[in-house]
């Protein structure tokens, strides 16, 4: 299992109701995530400058959901990004959030 997969495994699965498209705005991605998405889907993560929504949304759904970046996986799972529609398991412990971010973005865990 590579570093991205290990980081993603720290994030609980969420039962998404598909109501949060308005929050799919400019998405920061690591080089590893961008490379994976490009290799697997032939697309780059970007946003529409007029609407600020992610260009990977198709009919209100993420077209690369299985390979979505960490920031998208954290949505609804962490205290600072709780889903306003109630699509949340028990919130992810902050130490796992920091660890996943460090693995993907290169920050040192605190």
C-alpha cells in the first residue's frame, strides 16, 4: 500500500447524500494526488472560474470519487469541515487528520 492509500485509509467512509456540490470549490491537491488522477482519469483537478466549482463534478457528483483528493475525503469527517446535511460518521480524531495530511501534503504530524 502506498503513502496515499495509507493516508486515505485513515479517513472513515462517509454515507454521502450528494448534497454538498456547492462546497466542491477550488481543491488543493498534492503532486502525488494530481499525478494519480491524471494517470487514472486523464484529467487535472481544476475549478471553473465563474462558479468556483471543481471541474471534476459531473451532474452534481464527483466523477473521480474513488480517487478523490484527501481534502475531499476529509469533508464531513473532521470538526472544521462538518457536512451541513448530516452525512457524517463519528468525527475523525484530530491526530489521524494531522497524520493523513502529513502523509499527503508533507507536513510533519503534530
